[in-house]
């Protein structure tokens, strides 16, 4: 599609030949694109394609090495996010920028000041937050502390934070990665209301269907370059995927019928408390056999996280029993889980899975420092670890210039690939995968799905938790629906259609 030229009355902002280099990486290579008033522009691309870097330039977190940004046809230069916000540009980041000990309301009013400064009329501010949330159809407790919220709820706070500042341009970096289908629909409704008011949105996503549904036009990046910008009318998911990765992708999998294997994982009358001290898992019975994938479907915050953490030994069990390969455990800590052959992919990679300040190679063996292959006489065998890490970097296509790079410097998708590589490489008998494709691009998602199916073919027991209902339905042999801390129904995949599962997720019996 022809880009808008300078002076066009519809262009809210334009990027002209924007280029950004990092050591050994050309992140953005002379990218030019425009955003119209009242438009949603989808931004697609694989991890490492340069999407977030480009938006960080627009938000003032980075400065371009070359090129120019125009807002309302006026050349601008942002040295900080505060300057970008002053020009009406806000951004919701993929990784949250929240102060965890504070409440939702306290986070939202940070930096806004108070009419009664230095005092804060907290009740009045809570009412403002509730009214704002209700206006945009976002459910959140204004008094809840951030650390008590699920990942999905924290994402809602970030969206509200940007909306509160009344921006004209809203940049959303993977906003639906932690949302349920119903929450995603509500978000799209919010975007439609914003654009009707003349506001503009840039929507970074890996989800092709969502990009087509939510956006007016879609710009596709590959390896730091703009491939094309196309209108959504008439464009297909397959065409967009090919533009993203430069090849055709599979959209279905050859999944042979599962064979009844031994019961490798089971829980009986399991009860687990959440961070607020309430029962988050309330009497769950569930079993997973070798050679099958059991998917858990449910609205985020219904006990899925606590169930997974208890099975990984990271959260204490109130009562009930966990059984791995026939061995029963009433006390189940992380060491016990690892020794029993349980691998765990957590939903929040940055808080639970990785030490961001460590180099990549150290994170790759976090669970295996005592392995004789990597340590002898209490001394790390660095060359062996580096060789092991390089092999996994290549196998999982982790986009990094060196295995010694700081883990926190990787993109979200590449951090997730690191976690997957580490957990899969332990050859587990039981795999607990909580949101394993969160933040991954379409090519990486295809790869992870194939890896999960490979575990299944190899006779492993896979417990898959995902907010992506399509992912659960595509990969699972059985679907367990979780609602308010309980498994309300377990369905064979043949009977688990979207309507039935969706009603169970909403508590409709």
C-alpha cells in the first residue's frame, strides 16, 4: 500500500528511514511507515524482527541512529518517554512497568500529582480508577496490590495506565498475550471506541487472526526491514505468515491418536492457597498419562498458576496428594519435583524462570549445576557449558549475538525460547507447560507445538495450560476446564468444541 506523503491531512505520525544499530545487530534498517488518525495499525514480525525496538524509538526509550519522526507533520525528537507522552504518545510494554508492593490505584496515579498535594485522597482516586475501568469494560480491583494480581490482571492495569494519560497515540506491545478470548474481545471494543474518538493505535502482535480482526492496515517486519504494509481487507493469515518468516508455515499438525500409557502424573483432592491466603486450588483431581497432552482451559486467575506451581514444587500444598510415576508425595518441593522427572515452563519467565542479570549460559544450566557434565570437584566446566548452550541456541533459534550475553537483554520471545530449551533438554517424564508460547511469533509457536507433540510421541505426560483456547483445542487429547479453583469438567477432545468449553470457562453449567 502506498505510504502517506508529507503533508497528508490524515497522517498523525510518520517514521521516515528510521535506522537503529546495536553491537553486531542492525535492529531497524531504514524503516518508513505512517499512522493515520483514527486508525489501528497492526505491526507483525518474528522475534528479533525489530518491532519493539522501533516502538521504543517512537516512545523515546531509544534514539534512532538515522531517520526522522514526524507528529502532525512536524519533525520531533524524543529523548525520553515523558517527551513522547507530552506529544500524546503512550505505550503499554510487553513486560510490566508496575511497582509490585503498591495497589492498582497507587500505580495509576504515580507521577500525575494531586490537587491536595502532597496528600492523596485515596478513596476519590479509587473511584476514578473504577469509573475509568468500567468505561472501557476492564475488570480490576482498584484496591488490590500488584503482587496479588495474575499476569492477565497486571496487563489490564498497564492498559488503564496509558488510557488515564489521555494519549492520542497508543502503542500496545503484545497486549493480548495474557488475555482470554473474552478479554481480547473487550480490548478490541476499547480500541474501536478510542479510534471513533480520533485516537490512533499501533498494535504489536504475533497473532495473525487478531491483527486481521483489530487492525485497519498491517505492516510486516522481517530481519529489521519493512516487508510491506497491506490493508486487512482480503489479506489471509497464510499470506501474512509467509511475509513474516519468508516461507510457508503449517497451520495444522499430524497428531496421531494417543495410546493409553501409564499414569505418570496424578493429583487427588489437591488444595493450594494463593498469594492472598485463599484457596486457589480447591480439591482438584486430575491425571495425565504418558503419551498424552491434557490441556487446562480457563479464564486467567482461576487457579491455573497455583496448580502448576504446586506441581513444580514452588508452592506449598495445603492438603491432598501428588503422585509422579506411581510415587506419592504429600510434601513436594522443587528439588523433589526435579528428581522425580518434572520439568516446568512457568507463565512468567522473568520472575520465575530466569535470572535476568546472569549471562545466557548460566541460565541454561540453572537446574543442572551439580551435573557432572557441567561441574567437577565444585568447579564449573565452562567450555562444556558454553558448547552445550551454543547447541541449544542453534536448535531453538535463540536470536542472540553470544551465549555470554546478559539474559535481560534478550527479547521476551527469545527469553521464552531459552526457558523451553533448558526444560526440554532435561528429558523429563512429566512436563508442566504454563503458557509455553506466550510472547512467541508464529514461526516459534509452530516449533514449540511440534516440540510438545514430540514429547507426547516419546511417551511423556504433558500438562498444558494456555489462555489461548485454540492452542488447547489444537494440541490436547483431553481438555480439563478450570473454574474458581476446581476442575468442573474433563472432556475428550472430540467433545471439546469452543462453545461448550467457553460456557464451562464462564461458569455456565
